[in-house]
C-alpha cells in the first residue's frame, strides 16, 4: 500500500505523466516559435518545422490522453445544487441552518420605521 497522500499532484502517475507529455509538447511549440523569431529569415525551416510538429503531436497526445483518462466533461459543478458534505441533517456546529425561499419569508420593513407595541 502506498503511503503517498492522494492530494499530491504526483499521486496519480498516469495523469501526471500525461500532463508532463502535454507540457513538454507545449514547451517545444513555444521553443520552435521563439527560435524562428529570434533567428529570423536565416533560421533553418526544417528544424523549426520538426520541433513544431513534434511539439504539436506531444501536446495533442497528452491532452487527448488526459481527457480520456480523467473525463472532466462528465462531472460538472452546479452551484444551484448543494454538495453533500457528509453531515447528517441540516445542522452545522450545533446550530440549525434555516433555509427559506423568498416566498416563505416575511416582508421586510422599510428602513427607519420601527413598530413598538
């Protein structure tokens, strides 16, 4: 059994490896473009094209592999649906949470007016 906590970025080697492949591809893409800009017209187009194509292939393979493994498009956070926190009922730290909709609440009194009985 692994003693590595699951909240570390390297705890899942497959997703970490795929993100590294995509990152290296992105570095090669940027490096090829930077080399082409820095050297100018005298740059070797075969080197630039090769680095760019290799970087593009690495980036796309890492991205597509990560999407296939993680599948982030299947789980969306909906801010209108409360997340289950593991607590039973609607209590938090000994205080009851009262949830009411605007239809159920009493009308608010205007500022400055107070009614005394």
